[in-house]
C-alpha cells in the first residue's frame, strides 16, 4: 500500500468513527462503535513513519525486522553427522579406523572404501562417506564393524545447504524477533539485526484522591493503575519510559499540557480525567495543544469515556490514549485502543481474532458492547464475577475478556475473546 493509499484508508476509517460516533450519542457524549474504534487505532499507528536501528542479537528480542533476514552462508556449511555413531564408506562389514571425529575439529581425512570411523553428532563428515550408522545399529567385533540394520546411502548425514543456501530469504521484513528467530539468526552468522524499536510510552496517572502506599482512608483510595500499567504495557511490547502522577488542580493541568506538548514518547497514556467533570482536564489540554481527536468515546462497557488523540502531523506525530480512571474501565480502554495502536506502531501484525463458546447466559447493555473477564477452559469461556468498572478482582483471575454484543449472549454462543498478555505469551505473539 502506498503512503497516499494509507492516508486515504486512515481518512476513511476516521470518517467511519466520526459518523458512527454521531449515531451513538448517549447523554451528550459521542461514542464510536467498539470495532470501529479499534480499527481507527490500527490505522493511526500504521500511518506513522517507523524508526529503525541496528542492535546486537541480545537486544533485538521482541522487536520487528526492518531488513530481511538472508542466509549469509550455506546452512549447514559442510556435511555433518546427524547422530553419534560411525561414518562408513562402501558396503560392510568395515575396518574400524583408530581415533574418532568430534564436532569443531579440523576436517578429517577421507574414508577409504570399506573403512569406518567413530563420529559425534555435528561433526564434519569425512569425504567419500556413504552413510552414518547410529551407535545402536552396529556391532563392533575386534577391528571390524558389522551393521545390524540395512544401511541406506546418505542416511543420518545432514548435507551442506540442507536448511538454506547462501542468499536465501529466511524471514521477511515485519517478522517478530522471537527466541527462535534469535537462534536462526545466530546459526546463520548474524551478530546484529536491523529492527524497529519498541514504541516508547510514558504513563501519566491523574488524580488528587490517589494514595501510593498504605490502606485507603478518609476518602482517599490506592492508586491501582500506576503499579499495573507499566508492566502491562511492557508485556504488550512497549518501552515504558516512566510513570508520573499529576494532580487535578490547575498546576496539574499545566503539567499535563507540558507533557502533551513536550514528551518525547511515541505514546502518552493518561488515567482519569477523560469525562467532562470540573477537574477532568484531558479534553481541554488536548484542545490547547492542538491535538486531533481520532476517537472520542467508545460504545463499550466498561470504559466508554476513553479517547485516542494524535499530537503533531500524521506520519511523525505522537499519540495519546486516555484511559478512564476506574480500573476495569481502564483495562477495557487499554485493550480497545492502546494494544492495537502499539502493535501498529511496532510494525507487528494484529493479533488473530478467534471466538470461544460462552458457558452460561451473559447479560448485555442495550446499545453498547460489553467486555467481560473470562476463564478459558478446553471448551468454553467462563464469565467471572466482579466485573464492575471499578473492580480488578475478576480480571486478576481471568485469561481474557469476552466481547459481548448489545443485548447479551446466550449460553453456547461464540464470542470473540481478547487474550490477556500473561495468558497468551504477551509481546511474543
């Protein structure tokens, strides 16, 4: 897709959100349908010009290839033994040559016809070898070796270039660097990889009522989101540069404006302040910063006052995802907007969608999608209690959130599920 095409697709997605938001207005607050909001997040992240860097293998894990991984040599680069046993030449029985061949040693001399020599797995096969016989498939008697099974030419020999030839494409641009990819790159001779860095994320926790230690008291509550969001975002593949707490007073609003206009992070995550109350500063600050609201409210429960904004121009700009202040509502917004945006910013494919039949009837909202914590069994998604917007007890025990359509779901109905990162392998998927 060309950049012009991508821009057109983004405009189309955002127009869809804007149109649907006007059609889903509740209490004066616009709300985009849940699928359209997620698509807008994907489109927004896909339109950003990605950075690249060259890093040692150890630092590339979890990033995305920005240059193709091509074979630097044949793999294996010489004929090797696939088993511990005997290298033999010609038909048996064979005369046993003294000594043996170990992996990593100098090239051995060729085998003469009717000769055998001990060989270890991974060792270079002597020239003129017909086959390798596993230790348990041969019998040694004095200086003679006798086969105990039929010997086929080439058996248990890994020929040079069996896995790839020099110049072969091993993995294309856009491949996620998993542990297996690190192993393949090392085997192919790479010391460094060209990758796209993890998106940098800064977390801003808003609110005067939040405690950072001790028990709740006197109208004050513990900050549950500050300890949770950093590790969660890391599992989603982000580089979290810091978590700060800002007040709800005018000084806090100015600090928020300074962060929005001056942060070097690719994504700002805010908690709370996304509604229209007297100390909800996110919307006014975004307006002062000249940000463009891409999603302003989503028809989902919990979490409907979430938002997504772009700061700066389309290709080089940064983004802000505003999470509601209630904990489960914040989780809902994190999975609705932040996760697809981060995957797009990182150059990763979006997570495959799949459904699971639900166990038991699940009540729904009259108009909005619901996200409900569930346990995943071999056969069902089992809804959990404690799924109110201020509760974390349900999601703490969950494997996923089930996407419940308006009006609810009947027992046995297939529902889309959103895996939680600790249940699905996090950034390695």
